[in-house]
C-alpha cells in the first residue's frame, strides 16, 4: 500500500496530471501483484475493473479503493472470498463453497479469529509453519512425505 500511496501523493502527479497518475498506479499495481502474491496473469476481464477503481481513487485521492480491487484479484486466484473490510470482533456467519470437507469445516457461525485459521488450513499454510517450527528445533522432517514413493 505504501508504494501505491507514494504514487498517488507524488508531486509529479498533481491534480492536473490525472492520466499520468492513473497509468503509474496501474503499472505499480501490476508490479505489486507480480512481486508479492505472484499474480502475473491479470486477465483481460480484471483490467477494466482495476482501471475503473484507479480512476475513482485518483479522483477521490483514496487508495483503499484500489487495495480492495487488488484483494479481489488475489482472492480470485486463491479461491478465497470475503465481503467485508473489517469486523468489530463479533461472531460471523460463514457461507463456504468448494470441496465438501472445506464446506463442512467452515459453514456456520464462528468467532472472527477462527476465520483466519480456516483460511490458513485451506491454503496449507499451517503445514509449512509446522515444518519451520520443527527445523528451528533441529528436528528433521520430510518436506514432502510422499516424495520417496514411486
């Protein structure tokens, strides 16, 4: 977000240079997508939506509009969706679609802190964290438990 904010607030993109600012924000957004979540293939359907949100962001000087659209692009690849930007810490009702095991795990009412655990499980992030913990404790672990099977 800092890089996009710097582009939006840059002196070379004053109010009279909106088209230049939009172009720079689109380039920076695509660079961020490629560098961090490794989204190198922004589709032709996603570009107009991104350009529209960038136009709104330049007009209102609010970078969050672009961040939300980038979140949608990333979520589409990860098959993870969300409908809100924040919560007050109350329980949430989840509606999930996907593998039957995943649906059973997450459908229903859950504490908001549990949502991140569900997403980490679905994206296999916890397994990698456990491997890193074992490595730091000098315990050997197979990176890929079925790699030795032919």
